[in-house]
């Protein structure tokens, strides 16, 4: 046994133990014959740093992994990072800009080499930070989505999907990010309400017989208008369908077409159609007989105006940035008399989630995956129970997205990433193959081939994570043993980005689901429930919390507040509270050491004769049952609640107090065993302090991280439970009575047991030494009615009255309580009236409303408590 320092300091402990665990291979002990348990970590971006969402996500995973390891399973937690195409390229380009350089100053190969240099120098920040959190991953097999083996898997999937007819190339509108010069997915577009304008334009009929009015939020796109649409049943325009319009500015002749997209109830009922720059208009154009290749394009990749195929855009507009072009187009329309009116409107506008610039629908050739058949298999697997979604309430969202899924655009116009394995000849024929040599063999002659310059969407490669990290397409031992994974823990915000795509690709290439359970947790919000953002200044740095309170405290907070998908309101006071919990555990260990209690010599519960020892053994059994049930149900809050209340309440507050001064051989053995059980049960949540105490309590043949999960081989003793629970009730009741009624601790109280059973009276009599020591209570006496001037409690299955006439001034105490009740009730009612006022709820800040609710609850509870105290005095 090593005497523990007086003060618990988590920092040095955490650094020392993590280094020891990793250096000695404790995260992946050799267990070739054990039941496998597998989790894959959602790969953080190689550019990333640990944020509070990572802290939640990885804490929950580590709890399950450590628990499985202690159950003796072959526990594998796959770890790695994502190459994060756009994000990483953006970081490296920013560094070049600082040196007055840009990407295009280099060849593609030279730029990619610079990205790899950055990755080697700076790309490991988040993995170092995950170690600070205590993540017990298999670092010896850390993966990266651009590793050679993983890259081969990505290329094989693309080639195989193409062979199966699932991948094809098409010209369509995409969400185009002008800042990065690449297509992005719908999931990477954020729609925001921004102030804008609504321009009404007058388009003249080509025959001079009149005009038609249309309205738009993007007047510059009229340079590429190809039609005006009216509803086929709109009688105002029936005679105009088929007529030509001469566009202002360009002079282009365009037809009036009938299409149900035009809503007669909105504006003039006529809409301009720009199929090359609007998703709805693209469909209208196709219905009007236009092919994608015929649709006009008026913007280049940087969203500057370019010449359309018919050459009708005026020279002065060419090369203008899109919003500058908008200003000039409006001026030209006004000069022609084609501008009818301008109205201020709030416009739903798409922005790139990374670039922050307005996204343009842009017509371009891209590669697509027909995911509908894959989605059907993922839905079938979920309905059959092969995939279980927790909480089940997310299933509806899962099905809704998969049922309405669209083809997935997987090509990106970047230099960093998995380059698309397609080669083209001079005529534009594509040859898809694993290598240039195989593509050349497909071409069948010596024609020159050029590889597609695009790379694959980052989510395409990360969708293969559950099986490609295990060695696929090679049929490795790990793949056979650890696929499918057991659980995926994920934030609901990447349900479609990643989770659904993993399900689809796993079923397609492994013919089996990627994981058996999909657990979706909520978001971490600030203490007021607001979403965290840098602009609000309410983000929380998990590393700062670790520095201040220790990783164990942060981890326990995450677990205790995770309630199956509900968002977490993170209050630093909770983290501080769980740091106090770790300190409480530390001090309990020191107390045990001072009384000769060290490491237990037994895995099973020792034999015990004293009721207090049989009681605490039973409490371990009940706590373990609660923990096991919570693990089975993935109730992290239930896990934390069970071990917290047992450790702080049953053990530290009661057992330690009950055995003070009574450390015989049996009690030392039981106390040592119970404390060991606490360390084992608490280890998945607070690994550092528990490992330190495990070794501090005595010599151990192995580290706690690989200790066996408890199997006490013991039962709850009902008689001991009833006896000790009764004493605990009495002690708690008397302490409350003394505090509420100002009964001095020098006054000895005589308990009068009224109407209780003989067993209840006997149990109290047996505990008279404990009651005398803990709450200065005399031996109990039986009574038929409460003595005059007594206060009563309900405890130990009986009504117990304590005469107080000699201890306090009863009339003065009643008056004090009545006055305190009146003050608490007055404040409670005032707060209730404020909360009931709709104006307060609508106008006050959310934090003010939350504080008022909390104060109301506090005052209500206070009034009830004081009223109960007054009632005790009769």
C-alpha cells in the first residue's frame, strides 16, 4: 500500500497513466479466443482540434470499449483521421497565401506533396488531444483515409460500382461553391434567411403585341433565360403559349411554355425559366424538350459572368463578379424600361457550410451514384432488426431520407483527395479502371488517355470506414473477426452524411450490415440551451475544462448528461461537481488506508456476519444489476447515476460513517472488497483516478484497465437491508429535524416509536450505538401516542416522535417557521405570476426565463420543506 497524497491533482496522474497504458499495449490485449467487440471512431478531420462534440462522442465510445475490455472481450476500437478534402486544401492554401503564393503556382503533384508535408507536421493535433481525454483506441493500427491500403479500397469500390451500373457520369445542375471552385452536396449547404430584394421585370412579346411580367430574386440570371412558363390552366395566358418573347439586354427570342411549375396565385403567375442556373427551372427545361447540353450557362467556376453559347451577353458584362453584374443588369433593365418595381424581401439563400459564400446552381459534368437500390437494402436491414437505431425515435427520420433519396454527386473539383479512376480519350469516352494501364487496355489501342482531374467526395471514402479499416478488399483476419462492428456512436447531425452511407456501402460490398446498433446522441449546448458558436462566444473548450478539472470530471459529466439523443446543456458547475466526486473518492481511499484497509484479496464477495457488511455487499449487487441493465440499454445517464449514488451515498456517506471505530478483520476485508468493486465499476467513466487508486491501495498483479468486470457471487440480504436502511432513514430524518427546527446538537433526543412492529423496534434497539454516535439519539421506547411538544418523522417502518420541550422554545420555533413559510410562499407566487405573464416569456432573454423557473422551483421546494417542518411540531 502506498500512502496517497492529501490533495488529489488529476493532471500528473492522467499523463502518467495514459503513457503507461499506451506504451504497454493495454488498449488491445491479445485475446484471440475471446468474444470480439468492435467500435469504429467517426474519423475526425485531420485538420481538426478537439471540440466539445468530440468529447461527448468519444467519451461514450470509450465507456463501452473499456467496459467490454473488462468483460474479457477482444475489444477493438478502430481509430483514424479523415483527409477532409476541402478543409485540408483550404488550410494549405491559406498557408501559401501567407507567403504570397497560391495553389496554381505549383503543379498538382507538387501541391499534393505540400499537403502531405503539412499532414506529417501538423495533422496529428486531434489525436494527441484524444489521448488527453483518455480514449483507449488501438493506436498501433491507426488509419488515415489516404493511406495506400485504404485508397485501394476506395478505388475498388468506385470501379465495382461502375461495373454494376451504379456509377455514371451526367451533366446536371449541382450546388457549386465559387470560393472553392467545386461541387458540394445538398448536405453541405446551409440555407439562411437574409435581407434581399424582389425585382419585377417586363418582358416584351416579340411581335410587339404586348408584354408579360415576371419576378425574380436573381435578376442577373435573365442573361441565360430560355423560356417563360405559365400554368396550363391559367386563362390569362392561354393565348400566349407558344409565342416568342424578346429578352431585354440580350435580345434573345425565347418561348412562352405551359408548365405546372408556374403558380397562378403567385405574383403575375408567369415565371422566368433559367434551366442552367436553377434547380426547378432545370426540370421545367427538360419537360420543355431541352437537353442538358443545350441549356445556357452564363457563369464561370468563380461565378463571374461568361459568354453564353449563343454569344448574346453584352461585352461590358463579361468577367463581372455575379453581384456586381446584378447591379449593372438592373441598371440596364431600368434604362430599357423593363424594370417594373423593386421590393424588399427576406430571401432563403443557400451558403456553403465551409466557405460561407452564396452557392450557385451550376450546370456541369459530374459523377453520380445511383443510391436508390443501396438505400432500399439499408431500409430492409433496419426493418428486419439487423440494424437497431437508438433512440428508436430517429428511425422515422432515417426512413424518410432513404425513401426520398436522390442520386449522389461524388465528384469534387479539388486537388487533394482520391482522384477519380477514369481516363478519357480525345472524343470524351471514359474508361474506368484501377490503373492507367488497365484503362489503356480497355481503350484497346494506342490512343492517348487523360485521367479525370476530379477527386471523390470525402464522404465517399469515409463510407467504407467499418470494413476498409479492417483490411478490405483483402480478406484479413481482423475483417473476418470484427465485421460487422457492434455499435456505432454518432451525432445525429451526420446521420445522412456518414451513417446512412456506411449502411449502404457495407451491405453492397460485405453483404452484411456495418454495425448492429446505431446510437445517435444529441448536441452539446451551452448552459442556457443555446447552440454553441464562435460568433455567439459561447463555445466551450474541452481541453480547458480538462486542465481545470481533469479528464475524469469532464468524462463523467458527458455520461451523466447523455440521455438518449436529448441535447446536453453543459454547465461548468456540473464538471466542477464531478471533480468534487473524484476528490470524495480520493478522500475515501485515504480514510480506508488510515484504518488499515488496502487492496482486496478476493474477486468474490467475502463472507460477512455483521448486518452493515452484509448490507453493503447487497448494495454492490444491486448497483451492479443497475449498471449491467443500463449498459445493455445504452442508458449512459442511468450508468452514471447508478455508480454515482452508490459511491457517494451508500458507500462514502453511509457505510464509511456506519463503520467508523469498528474496523475489525471482517469489516476491513469487506471495505477493501467493496472499494475495489467501486474502482472497477467506475473505471470506464473515470479511468485515471480509478487506476491511480487501484494501485495506491496495494500491490496488484495487473492494471485496472484489464481487471475483470464484477461478478460478486453474492445475494442481497433482506434482513440486513431492512435493518441498515431503517437506521439510515432515522439518521437522515433526525439530521433534517435538528437542522430545520434548530435543535442543538448538545441535546440528546429520545425516540418514541408509535405503532411500529416489534421487528422495527428491535432493529432500532440493535442500532442504538450507531444512532447515539451519529445523531445523539437515546435508546428507543415504545409509545401509544406522541408525547406533548414533540416532532415526528416517518422512518424504519414506524412513526417516531421526539419530545423537544427541553431542547427548544416550541412557540418561538413555530413562529419562526410560519414567518419563513410566508416569505418563501410570497416569492414563489410572485415568480409564478411573472412566468404566467405571456409578455415576460416573449420579451425576456431565455436565460432570464430559465432563472425565473429555477427560482420558482427553489422557493416552492423551500415552502414545502418548511411547512413539513412546522407540521412535525403539531
